[in-house]
C-alpha cells in the first residue's frame, strides 16, 4: 500500500511558506534596520549642520565685536602702543545652548591664524603695525566644540578730514593769537595765519616763521621741522626757518579779513574743513565722544579726563576743554571741541585741532599739525603751532572703522 501523498505535499508547502515568511520577516527587519540607521545618520547630519551654523554665527558675532570695539576708541584703548586683545566670549542662545568666539586683530601683511579645534587652544598672531586698518580674524565654536568656523574681515578707518589742510592757524573770526609770545611756523608753504577777521594786537614777541629758502630751497619732509626749541626768537630762528612776522609788522605769510571764511556759518565752516556737517561727523566719524554737558543721547564718556593721552582717535568734546597731551607724530588725533578751547598748559598735541568756539588762554602748548577755530583765536601765552603735514596726513584717516566691502570670507 502506497502511503498517501497529500500529507507529504502539505508538509512541503508548509516548509516553503515558512521559508517565505522568514525571508519576508528578515527583509522587513533589514529595511527597518536600514531606515533607522539612516534616520540616525540624518539626525546626526542635521545636528552637525545646526552646530556648524551655531559656530558660524558665533564667529560673526566676534567680527561685530571687534568692529564695535574699534569704532569706540580705536585699537589701543589704554594708549600703550600695543593693539588691545578682546577676551574670549560665550554666547547663550534662546534654547540655552552656549556657543563661543575668540577674535584677533591681525596685521594684514602677516599670515592669518587658523582656529584651534578646541576653544581653549592656541590662537594668536602678530599685532598689527598699521593701526588704522586690520584684519579681524574670528573663530566660533559650537556648544561641544564639534564645529569650529573662521570668519575673516578687513576693518578700515574712514576719512576724518575734508581734504588737505595746509595752514598752521585758521580762524573764521579775529586772530589775536600773537598778542603774547605765540610762534606760528610753516616749513612747507608760505601761509601761517589764514583769518576771516583781522589780525589784531601783535606784540613784539608774537611771530611767524617760514622756511628759509636760502638754506633749505626745498620743503623736505625728512627735515627736522618740528625742532623749534621752547621759545623761538626772530633774531635766532629755529634751524631751517626764517622770521617773517614780528609784532605789528605782518609778513606775506599772514592773510586777514578773508570773506571766504568770515561769510560762512559755523556749520559751513566746519563742513569746509571736515567734509561733513558737525552732527554727521559726530555720529559717523568720531571714535570717542565726550559729553561734558550731558546733553547728547549717546557718548563714550562724560569725563573729559578720558581723552588724556589719547592717540589715533577722532575725539569729539561737547563743551569746553583745556588742552591736554594728545597724540604722537606717528599716532596723531583729530580733536573737535564744540565750546571754547583753553590753552593754559604745556600740553603737546599732534594732529588737527578744530574749535567751534574761541581759542583762549595763556599757556605754552605745542601743536604739531593745525589749529582751526570757527570763532576767534586770542591767547596771551607762548603757544607754538608747527604746520605738520606728516601728522595731518596720518590724522586724515582716523574715522570710525567699517567692514571693507568684498573682504569678508568664512574660511
Ligand atoms: Ca593697548
């Protein structure tokens, strides 16, 4: 008797079904595994992307910090001739995850530092030697240091005068500066006083000096034109100079009663020399604003002492000022005083001094550059003003820094 075939065929079909089921289950399992793996990878990718964005945003914040710092007092706030360092910063987001940045001012002629993988790693570069134009190199890190991004941006100062100034003393009103023992010197051209008013009250000790064309036929900028001594005298002029005006005998180097100056309003007079209206200049160009009257809505300080010894800044003083030491030959200043300027000291100033009010006093200051007054100049001391094209040239580009367009890069 042959055994029935049916059960055997049923068993075979059962095995096949089981096999297919197992294969299907395996496939589903593999698909599930694959999907979950790629979901994890995607999650990781998007987390990386979030962290990269976080780091880049932090790096941008660093550049903005460097720019804001430079626009408010320049690169050397403590006047030690060393470019300041900006401390490392932590940013906290709305979600509570922190990010970090460190930013350096770097001389654009030097190699730019790369960002360390850890936010506490070494990040340093040579200090800039040209303090009015620098590269800001900023590194940003994500919360876990897994992403680090670098942003580089050139920061450059803007013009701080309206054009070349060629006279040691300019006044819109009367020039009475030679009443005392003032000495005005110009080694480079034959103009020492340019006045909208008359030149009054010269004493025998007030004098002007111009270049001695016999000993110095050319106006060489390498000549030591700043060496005037403490009390230059007409019968013994400083080296390279010759006396032109003494007492009431005015030399050809003095111009009085010029209606081109006297017909201007104070604002027009300011704009003529500084290239902008006073308000625009204060808001966009001044790098340090002192408000002694406490009438402005924004200022850097209300303490006039905050400007003592400043270099490489465009200083705006709202109110009156007694002239302090300011600038050096290499790091001059632009000083704007909206009130009166008192010369009662032995201050030494390099750069351009612009006074909206009157110049008064009786001190013995020295100004290497130019003194411009929208009022009158009447001082009885022994001020010495030396026209200084080198200091003025450097003072002409000290305005509030901007990001130089086209110099941004995130690598
Ligand atoms: Ca410093």
